[in-house]
C-alpha cells in the first residue's frame, strides 16, 4: 500500500494548525504513543503493530512508551500535560478516556477535554466460565445463577475495569447476583478461571479465545452486535434476547487538549491508512480485534456514547474508586 507523503502530511499540519511551531515540532520530535498499561497485553500489542507500519510516515521516528499505573491515569496525565503539537498521543482502552472520571472522585486531568484522533480497534467482551461450572450454554448459566444467588464468583481485571463493569451490566440486565473477585490484570484472573478458583470472567475476546479453543474454559456468549470471525460458533447476547448486553473494549488514540483539528485529522489519516493494510488487518484479527480507523468526529461521538453508557452502569452498581 502506498505510504502517506511526508511533505503533504507536514503541510497538512501547518495548514490545520496555522502555527509554524506545530509543524516544527513534527520535524524535530518523534511521534510518541503512550500506552498507560504494562507491556504484553492487547493494549500494548496493537499500537506496536501500528508503529511498525507507520514509522516510515514520520521522519523523526515513532516510539511506543508504556507508562502504567493507577488504572491508566498516570500515562494519561503525562499525555494530557504534553505540548498540543501532535507529537505525544495516548493510545488506550476505555478507562482514562471514557470511564475513570465517573469512578474517581478526583483526577489530575479532565477526560472530556481530550482531542479525539481515531479508534484503532474494538474487541468484544465475552462471558467465559470455568469448566467446573455445571453449565453448557447461556440459558443454563442464567438459570444456575438465579438458583444460586450470591454463590457464583466472577473475576475482573480490577475494581472499575471493563470486566468489572461488564459483569455489573450483565447482573443488572438479568436480575442475577454474583460475588466480585478483583485481580490485578487479565493474566492472574485467567489463571484462576482456568484453575477453577473463580467461576466467571467477562474478559475480552483476544485474551480468552485461545483457552476456549483448547478446552481450558468455555465462552458462552459474545457482547457485540454480530458474531466474531475468531469464534463464529459462539452466539451473541443479542441472539439470546439480551440486545442491551453490548460491551466492547475499544482502543482509541487521543491528543492533549488544544491540539489543532488539522493535526488531529492528518494523524488520523496515517492511522487509517495503516489499519487498511492487509497485513495489519490480519494481525489485528489474530488478536480478536476489529480494525476501525474512524474519523476524529466519529471517534468523539463514539467515546461520548460509551462514557454515558458506562456512567449509568457505574451509578447503578455504586462503583467508586479513590
């Protein structure tokens, strides 16, 4: 696929920003993608795939930097306070972009002020259960929960994480009750789910699919509008008459407040072109991720809708973090 012409890209920056300083920043600084979570997970893998593809578009280089901690807030604050010249961007799942300001009483940044660039991918959340749980499908699972209120345990990646909130949404919609067991990340939660120390985990597809395929756990349903190419045999919640049970983990790129629209659009075009490349598409699909590349406008509307949805769940479940 033909790469974006660097001179045109810089010209777009200058025209959009109407500031010679903004264009100068792009010629003297590498593009830094800050991932506010540890290396190794989907949040880290996807931007590294894109960085490999996009590096030639940026004459001063392109780097991925992990700044983990505090539910993504540490890395997010770093980007929030960076120069709004397009040289430092946040690439993150929903937490510090659309959810954390509903969970924490105080944050060192205002997520409503992010300048949206694009959503690079969405990954559906799935209902994964231990092989020790005596259920084979979603209907049996709900029946079992109603017969055993407060006796089934569910793991999460941590308090206020997408897995925690997805489980809360599920319980609200089905009138069921489970016991929350928060972990510090996906890996330890999956280890205990596979070992039978915990019963349920609303994980994202990219983490759980391999264990479903190897028979180490069972995925009963997918929280997306359509079935996944990665697990076409698994039904969606909508097929089971639970259309409101829609929960995807998205990975978005946002810029510091004050970043000019011309810069945002120029960078989005570079991401979109990389995401359209067949090899990138295949590598994303291998991760269970659906490539997107949406415009800044569409990205902003999507983030706003996701934020409003999860705020309702948070309030209903009375989830708060300090």
